C-alpha cells in the first residue's frame, strides 16, 4: 500500500467521514488483517490501530464489531502488543460494564494480546472479578476471560498474585472446574491451575485443607464406578459414593490438563505421598479403562507410573529439579516424537 493510499484509507476511518464510507473502509482493513503481510502493513502505521480502537466504541454496532474483529486479528501478530497497549485499559473499563454488548470479541482481543509477556499484569484483579462474576444475561460472554487468565498465569507476577495465600484468588477459580455450562471457563481454569503448579514451592499449600485442590482436580476425572469399601474410604469425601449418573469431563484436552496438573503436584515427595494417600490411583485406574483418547491415556499412564513406582534415590526426590543427562533427554524426545506420530495415525484412522 502506497503512503497516499494509506492516508486516504485513514481519512475514511475518521469519525467525520460518512457512515457508508467508514463501513467500507473498516471492511477493507478487516480484509487486510486476514494475511500476515496485511497485518504487518497496518501495524507499521500506528494511526490505523488508533482508528480501529476508536471505532470499536462507535455507536454503530456493525462498525464497532468489524473494528473489534480487525483488532483481534492484529493482536495475533507477533510484536503487536506495543501498538495496542495504549487503548487496552479503556477497553477493559468498557468490558467490565455489565451492559457492554461486544464483550465476546473484546475478550478475544485481550486473550490474543496477552500471549506476549508484559501486557495486562496490573489488570489481573479486575479480570478475576469479571471472570467470577455471576452474569444473569443469556449467553453472557465472561467465560472468554478464562483463556486470558490462563495466558497471564504463564507470567511469574500473575502466578504470585494468584498464589498469594491471603488473597484467596485461586480458591475463587476452583468451582469453575465443574461449570457444566461452559467448556471455555473450565478450560481456562484448568490451564491456569496447571501453570500455577509449575511452582513446586506452593504444592504443599495447594494440597492442604486451606485450598484442598486435589478433589477439584479428581472429580472431573471420576465416573460413576463403584469402589470396594477399602478403596472408597481412602478417597476424598467429595469423590465417595458418586451417583450413577456422574459423568466425566467431556473435553479431552481439559482431562489432559487436569492429569498434567496432578503430575506436577507429584513432583515433590510430600506431594506424591499425599496424592497417593488420597486414593488417586483408584480414580486413574477407572479413567484409564474408560478413556478413548490416545493422548489422555498416555498422560494417565505417566501419572500412574509415578504413583505406583518406587521413590527416587536420595537427592533426586524433586522431579522438577532433576538434571536429565543429554543422552536420556534425546531418548525421551525421540519417544515423544514417536508418540505424536502414533497420535497422528490414530487421528487419520478416525477421519478415514
């Protein structure tokens, strides 16, 4: 796009331009955001981002929605966070207004934006409030914030805020693991918990009665199976005598994230002992019999191996701190590659 063409297009995006001209200009810009070349072209001219942010608040719902979709596409481009940062605090203020009609694309924009380090750290508390708020509107879109929280929890600052023992932030998220009405909420919370559990310093607290994380992770993995009394009494109370209509988490990727979180919690000896003592193996045994997804079964098997295997040698009790020899790491990478190839074959067989 020549500089003269860019100036003309920008002129049509300004508030003083006629409505039909602005509509055509926004659609043209939206089309440009569909390619990497177009996104880079627009991001190289900050005035386009400013114009789109302004249009996202336009009284015309059609114009505002088109502007949002263009911004969502731009936010997916590496390096876009800096260009978008100036308009995002205002966007969040609008998003948190209960009557805001375009919350879904706004949440999608924030989720894309937060993929890079730096953005939105100071907004975590407000996002948590919005995510946990009860919204009576049909189809309320706050569950889209789950992916944003999961993205933010990759940052040490965000994890520290969520894991602050006096704030109760993490505990507020736990019930949403069982939100039958929204896979997006469940997925966002599962991803957030997994990221938080990479910090093994908090494992004992997370498994203590103060948080009691284990039953929240196990319940979505449990089905209606009956256990012998000697096994039943070892399970957490919330997993005992489940009804015949009890169903497992229906989304395979969420089940896998829950298993990966449990695996992280077994990285230290105290965590392994507590997870074993609470009858986790019995739940995993039944899950493994039922599970039809290859990747989830593999994650389940890894966790079972840790729970029923021998304890590591002295000095190697913390599995997250064990230094893996180069040749062993290469073997593991080769095994992972073979596993991925097997998953692809299984997927192709299902499609055929």
